[in-house]
C-alpha cells in the first residue's frame, strides 16, 4: 500500500533547519522523500513523502518532534497563512491505497501527535469529524496570532489535544484528500490589491473557477505579487485553465504575468494538452511529475 504525505512546515529561510527536517524523514525506514520546496517569502517548506501507513506515521512523528523543537511561531514572519510549526499534514491515496486508509492514518496520527507533543490537532477534508472543518482555509483563518481567541470558542475546540495552542508551535491540521496541485502565478506589479482582486476572480468560493482556491500574496524580495493557488481537482480545472484565467484577469487590470511555479509535484495527466513553456513554469524539470519521480526512486 502506497500513500503520499505532503507536510508543510513554517520555515523556509533557515536552511539548516529545513535540512534537518528532511534528514529525519529520510532516516525513517520505509519512506522515501520525493521532493522538498522552500520559499523565503512564504517562509515555508513543503516536503513530499511516500510510504506505507506505519512508516509514514513514524516519519510524521519524527518531523513534528524536530519542528516543534526548532520553530518558534512567535518569531515567524511570512506571507503564507499558518497555524503551526508543522502547519498541515495531508495524506493522499496512491497505488492500491484507498481514501479510507488515509482517513484512518490521519486520525491515528492526530491522536498520537496530540498526546505526545501537547499540540491541538484539527482534522480536515475527508478526515474531518465535524462538517465545519472540512475546509483547511476555515481552520487557518486568524492564523497563529488569532488561535488563542479562536479556540476560546467552543466551536473551535480541537479534535484532539489541549484546548489552547502550544505556546511556540501553535496547532496542526491533519487530513486526507485527493491530489492537489500547488500552482502560483507571479504578476509584473508590486500592487497587492491587484493580486487579491485577481485571486477573488479566479477562486471558486467567490464565483471563479471550480476546484480552485486562491490568495493574493506579496513577494517582497522580488518586488512583485503572486496569485497563489491550490487546484483541488485538476480534472475539473487543470493548470492551463487556471493560468489562462489569471493571465486574462490580470490583463484586464493592465498587468502582465511574469512566470509561474509549481510547489511540489504534479501528476502527468495534469499536463495533458499543455506544456511547461505554455504555463511559463520557472525552472520546471520532468522529475517534478509525480510518476517520473516515483519511477526513478523505485529504480524502474
């Protein structure tokens, strides 16, 4: 049984820390670290890991232990919303795994993380125990800084763990979901209101494309802004459609697209009918395709 895990940690600037977190994953028997991607503006690192459920549980626990010891959210600044040192741990079924397998793994991990590290755990998407917690953005709303006040509301008691945030590591969202593509488009402007307007026009929640979540974020180090998207079902809205929508709406506001980027990996089928050059994917490599990376890792 093969499951994919994509833990996101709130550190993208201190290479010594992100290297250490990668090492604790690699040192766990039975898992393979397929990819890692850090962003200084987001101050966030995304790891892509595959393995069987017991091995992924062990790797996740090792990652949480190291991250809680190394990351203090009271000192953390970045443009990406976050509630925890380990912000989110999703599980995705691959090969012969089922969504039920991922749900069981997410809930079991949540119980152990809460008990072992004193972290509040919120279950989301298919693993959610409460209907109002399926959407990750609802859990993240208010971020770490607003988490204490949020959790004071009985509606936001965690699914597992203490009724208040960990003082330095916040909380963690653990879930089970289908494949998601993290796809960002950079605009040739530093006006954040334009990125936010474009994001509001393309995301599903405000009347845009189905299966698209989007935020407008500043990229201070580049002097530009970004439409940061999660494509939650690439079969409904593939990267080409999302890119075209951002380009079109930005053009209406007098702004051009600079480049796009992929965070992590994507399935081969998501590129059918398009290409990296058509999407202006910066630095894209063929081993950013999930199937290619899996084949190379297995020696096929």
